[in-house]
């Protein structure tokens, strides 16, 4: 089993090296500053109190689009979902912020229950 893993890693490394050979064309370009502009992908969340916290705290690990992708959920399911992010996945969100977020999710993406 170990041999297979080592072989796989070697094969993957070889493939990467083959695709990106050290290019002499870029040697010596150390004093040139290159910049790129990343595309802005606007979050598609509904406006409402707490939206800013959701964007700051819930989009650390994945797109906030995971929220509107869910069916409308009752308050206790959103509560469980937020606490799953905190307990199971380690989201750095304190109880005070969690309450604001759960309230936002229940109001904007809830079932009214
Ligand atoms: C520490 C990383 C992290 C943070 C921060 C985080 N999540 Fe997640 N989230 C995950 C992971 C991991 C999954 C499941 C794996 C996947 O499908 O990407 C997930 C999945 C989800 C899903 C899909 C349904 C599910 O349970 O799999 C929803 C909805 C969701 N997160 C909402 C939130 C909300 C709301 C917040 C803010 C309170 C949040 N997440 C913050 C890591 C995080």
C-alpha cells in the first residue's frame, strides 16, 4: 500500500514538473512587479439585518451561496446548521454573532416558523 502511495506522489510530481518546466524566459525578472485584478463575484444574499456578519463570517470556508441553495428551513434547523459550522467545522463565530446570523437566516431564508 505504501509503495502505491509513494508511486502516486512521484507520478503526480513528475506530471506537474512536465507541465511547468522552469522557464528561463522569466529568469532575472525579479524587479518587475506584476499585478492582476481578480474578478469581483458579488454575493447573492438578500439584504437584511445581519447580512454583513454572514458575509464576513460564513464565507471564510465556502461561498455564501450555500445559504440560498438550501430549501427554506425552520429556525431550529438554521440554528443547528450554524452550530454545526461552529462545532464540527470550527467556524470562528461567537454566540452573540451566531444569534444575529441565525436571526438573519430565519428571516430571509426561513419557513416563518
Ligand atoms: C470553518 C469553515 C466553515 C465556516 C466558517 C462555515 N462553514 Fe458552512 N460548511 C463548511 C463545510 C466543511 C461544509 C460541508 C462541506 C461542503 O459541502 O463543502 C459546509 C456546508 C455548509 C452548508 C451546506 C449544507 C451542509 O450542512 O453541508 C451550508 C448551508 C453552510 N455550510 C452554511 C454556513 C453558514 C450559514 C455559515 C456561517 C454561520 C458557515 N456555513 C460557515 C465549513 C464552514
